[in-house]
C-alpha cells in the first residue's frame, strides 16, 4: 500500500543509513539503522506506521537541506 506520508526511502548498508523522503518534500537521513529495520520497513504494509513506531525518535538523523532553494 502506498504511504500517505512517505514518498520514498532507501538504505545504504555500508553506512547503515536510511534515507527517507516525505510527501512534504522534506528529506532525512537516519543513521545507525540496522539492516533488519530496513528489511522490516520494506516488507511492512503500512510504511508510515512502521516508520513512526520503529525509526522516528529512535535513531540520530539529519535533515537534507539540498532540496531547498
């Protein structure tokens, strides 16, 4: 099911970073994310709910401001 909050996400296993882009246009990189979190998020039915329960406020993150002009 497409998420109403998350537009896209991908994982860099070498850096253990989860890159998330929201429908709002905001993009964030979550650091120190174990690969099993990405696997579970990818397999989850409700991506936004999984993200809120398992990623948000659990891993350090930085906002990617490169998309802003």
